[in-house]
C-alpha cells in the first residue's frame, strides 16, 4: 500500500495495528517493522484519526 493511501486511511480510522503487520513490501517487511526501524511508534497511528 502506498504511503499516501496508508496515511489517508489512518486519518479516517481505517487502519489497525493488525493491518500494519499485514501490509508488507517486496522484501516481506511489514509496515509495522519498517516504522519501528525508522524510530516511529506504530501504536501512535491510532492518534492520527480525525474526528
């Protein structure tokens, strides 16, 4: 999933932590793992929701 689409879905509350584990790149690295490698906290994605 493209980063822009992921960000949009996150802001709409359409992305779960489970999704972050499921979405993987061609090297089988999940979005969750990639976020951690860049020093991000994947759990914070839940704070992106716009109400």
